[in-house]
C-alpha cells in the first residue's frame, strides 16, 4: 500500500497564481504538492506548538547555504541548523555577559531589569 494518499483541493485562482509565482522564484520546491505538504505541516506545527516556535525571515543567501548543508548531511534540517546557530551564539559566557550588561543598565537608569541566565533547575543549557 502506498503511504501517500491523493486528495482533491479546490483553491481560488488568486491562490493558485500566488502558489505558482512562489514556485517560480523558489526552485527548492519542485511542484505544488511539495509546497502544499510543507505548508500544511508548517501550519499545523505553528498552531500546535505555538509557544515553542518562532517565525523568522532568513535572507535567501543564508537559506540556500543552510539547504546545501542539509543536503550534504551536515544538518538534519533547516530547523536543526538554526537551532545550532542559536545554541552557539548564546553560550554560557555570552549569557553571563548579557546579564551583567543588563544589571549595569539597571543601575545607571535606576530601573530594575529582570535578568535570565537561561538556567532551568540550576542547569545552564549547553
């Protein structure tokens, strides 16, 4: 049995034109079906995991670089690549530096500023 099932979907002409225009400028998507599968999955994830997701716009150059690294097996997915970048940027020393800077600003302005070290139950993420 084929694990893919075929469905019929009716869309307004304007939506089809929008899809086709997108496909013509985004060669990483080969056809309407691939785009619709990704769009449905992304939509469902954003609704069900809303608290854990962030939608960002990545410049095309970086997205193409990420896609090439995923294709080469360096990353598992786009999400994996972006999460790894965030993890490396927010290392323990940088988080500490940011916290100290916020404290200095708070002292200078007389405002109490909350500072999070990223710790959960006394553990700083790797």
